[in-house]
C-alpha cells in the first residue's frame, strides 16, 4: 500500500512540475507572436492574442511586430517627433528614434538632406563665388540649387569673378558665365620659367624660358641652373 502511494505521489509531482513549466512558458509569451508580453501590456496590446502582431495600431505603415523590433512606439506614428512618420524614416534610411539622424541641428522632417550633416535649412547658398553656389546641393533647403538660388544669382557683371585673366565674367539672366578674352592678350600663367605669356582659348600659357647650354630653369629660384646629374 505504501509503495502504491509512493508511485502515485511521484506521478502527481511530475504532473505538477509539467503544469508549472507550461504555465511559466505561457506567462512569458502565451501568444508566441514575437513580441514580449511586458511590451505588449505597456502599449495596450493583448499578450494572449497573436493576431495583434500584424496590426498597425498607430497607422504609420509599420505593424506592431515591426515596431517592437525597431524599438519604436506602436501608439505614435512619429516616435521621435521630428515631423516624419516611422515608416517614412525607414524608407529614407533615417532613424525613427533619433529626431536628427545626421546630427546637423536640423530635424529629419525639415531637413532636405537628412543624411548629410553639412546641410541644413539654417545655412544659406552663396554669396556668389562661394563653393555652395556650385556644389549641386540645396544648402538652405529652399528648393533652389546653386545659381538658381537668389543668393547665388548675379545682377550685373561686377557680381561675377573670373577664375583667370583669360576669361571675362559676364552676368546673363542671373547666372555667371565666363567667356574667353581675345587670343594673344597678355597674361601671367604663374610660372616664372615661362616667358611671353599670352591667352589662348581662355587659358594662359607661355613659352619655356631659354637657358644657356646644359642649364635649365629652376622654378623654385626662377634662375637657370646646372642640370642635375
């Protein structure tokens, strides 16, 4: 009789252990939907309903399961409050949890180039001649680029600066254009080892300086020196 009771208690004990383990697993993730129960409860989801993983509670284009994996708030369409909803940020490769992905001081929602830290709408294009007028970027995020922006548009020839003395700067419809001066115009090519510098097709060039036999012009001293052996 005692032996029968012992066997019965063993089976009862095993049964209780299995019930406990089953209950523990169910408490941890009863619906097996990929989302932690505590997270579901935090945002008003049902830990016992696996279907809510596919729902889009905040209508931002991301399912609740995707929000869980991304660490975003399933009850807010714009988790980081930067003016761009979470799914739009994922598509744009910006962070839905960081309002300023590139760290330029401009929120992603108002930054026309949110992955370029050198550009934000607090900057300006120009002035004329500045690198921002030829970098092909909309530096001030106003929808106007380079010389199409008023800050880079010229009003008269004097607003334009020629890159060299063999090109004449002219303002045409707000854009600085550069036209070659007459061939043969005297200029300086910046090389002291050339002579009789003249413009040709908008570029300055001279003829090589003539030195005595066995000597060459040393550009560092601008003098004719012995050829190195």
